[in-house]
C-alpha cells in the first residue's frame, strides 16, 4: 500500500511540473502557429517538439485528477502547427492538420490546461475527415476524437477557450 501511495505522489508531482510548463499567456496563445515546412519535417528540431508534446501529455495524463485528451505545440511555447491527441490510449501526432469534411454538430463543454478552472461550451462537429502532413490519406474522426481534434486545431489557429 505504501508503495502504491508513493507512486501516486510521484505521478502527481510529474503532472504538476508538466502543468507548470503549460503556457497560460493568452497573448501568446492568440498567435496563429506556422506550418511545418517540407525541409523542417524530419529535423531534430521537429522531433524534439513531438517528443516534448508526447512526454508532457503522458505526465499530465498520469495524475489521478487530470486527463490529457490533447496538447498543442503552442501550449509548450512552440509556434508550429503540431498537436497530439489521445486515441486508443496512445498519443497520435498531427503535423499541419486540416479538416477537409465536417458534418453534424453537438454542443461540447470543454476545459483547457492553459486556462485551469475555466469551462466553455462551444458547438463542435462530431463527424470529420482530416489529413495531415505526417500521415498519408484521409482519416475519419467521430464524436470525442473529432472534438479533441477541433479543440487542438483551434489552439494552432490562435483560438483559445
Ligand atoms: Zn486547450
């Protein structure tokens, strides 16, 4: 039991450290992010951003009270069009993501790590087709996954809740 408790405390500390790193400056978050160029695509700089996003999302997600559905590059201070969203228990990376088809809306009440304690209700599409520069073809996302995608895409466009 003691060991379990220790693990829990450690995970909460990691989550707190990750939480402290999240950008909460609304002026910065309102700056739209730049596309990752073809030349940049497979560089150490971009790989570092991806690693940082995934490991920070995992740290946030480990704590009992937090769940990290997604995280965008500008929330960690990078002005690049990259985000991760949780899909089937793993963080999937989207570079230069786009929505190419959207259908059916639902109202969605959302929180954000950049605005702790704030909740906003917005209309979201619940059936979207998307593409991005690091995956071939078109991907269909429905319900919660579609909503996560739109929340993070808003971040990249400088729209914060
Ligand atoms: Zn957010």
